C-alpha cells in the first residue's frame, strides 16, 4: 500500500505549507498588478510589498537590480507596448524558494503577448530574482 504524502504539512516555517503557497501567490499577483499601474507612486507601493530591495530582473532586452529600477522598467514599458493589462495564467508552481508562472499581456488593439517568468523568493516571500521569457 502506498501512503499518501502530505505536501501541505502544517507549520509556519514550512515552505510547502498551504499558507506559504497562498502568500507566494499574493506576491506574484501584487507584482503582476504593479505592471497594470500607470503612476510611479502606485507602482512603487506595490513593488515595495513584493520585491526585495536588491531583487534582480532579467529578460532578453534588459538586466536590472533594485526596486527603483523595476519601477522605471514598468513605466518605460508603456512607451514600448502602450496600454495593456497583465494577467497571471494559473497558479505559480514553486519549490525550494523558486518557481515559475505564466502571464498574458492584453492590449486594447493588437495581439496578446504570452510569457513565463522564472522567479526566486526570500524567507519573507519577496521576489529576489525574475527571469522573464516572452
């Protein structure tokens, strides 16, 4: 007989706890919603909640470090893409302080862009690294 594994064991320090997984989901939703803001203050408020001070972001066009830099990148993305709305597609998959999630950027006119981000997070569930693929 095969015993059932309990991946969601209780315990506040357990990275696989249901509570921790929900916190990571909230982190990713906060991060993604920052990309939907247009004002620097609103973007920075969300980034400060979900992004470690020295967190890094890398994609095929850029490599940056820090909360101010990711905020600047979000603002400059409007010049490149124009108005759009980012949505998370499904739940993030995580283990060992790393994970991935899929997203969709929807534009009022034009085709949607689908991508995937690999991320790492710290003990406070703040993003320490994102590598974006689109």
